[in-house]
């Protein structure tokens, strides 16, 4: 396994962790307000070159990570860090997260 493979694995882990934490924060918000905080197309970012369009209490992505909501049924978001991208869908009814 080369250096690039390790870097890709590390970025995948970071992005997946951030997406799961976003889903947990959204679940808390949903339980309180019966709606998700972010909408399709909204961005939450910790990348200095990309501005967030919304914030969630007690959640911030890792350095250089950007998350974009791409669907609301099921709640689906794509995370990007350093050019590595992953898409996860969260079914709020079953509490299941799956990779797209």
C-alpha cells in the first residue's frame, strides 16, 4: 500500500466521520423542530475557500471538509476533503446510514 492509498484512506475516514456527525446533529435538530436544519443545496464548510450557507449547533466539519446536502428524502449529503468525495444517505425513520 503506497502513500496515496494511506492518504485516501485517511481522507475517507475523516469525511465519513464528519458526515455521521452531521447526521447526528441533524437528528437532534429534527427531533426538536420536526424538520432538518439544512436544505438541498446548502453547504456547511470548514474549508477557508468555501463559505457555509447554514450552521448547526455543536457541529463543525473537520479542517478542509465541505459537506453539501443533495437530497432530503432520504436525507443525503456529500462530503469532500482534499479532493476525496463520499456520499452518504441517512434514513431518519430507520436510523440507517448507507454509502451511495
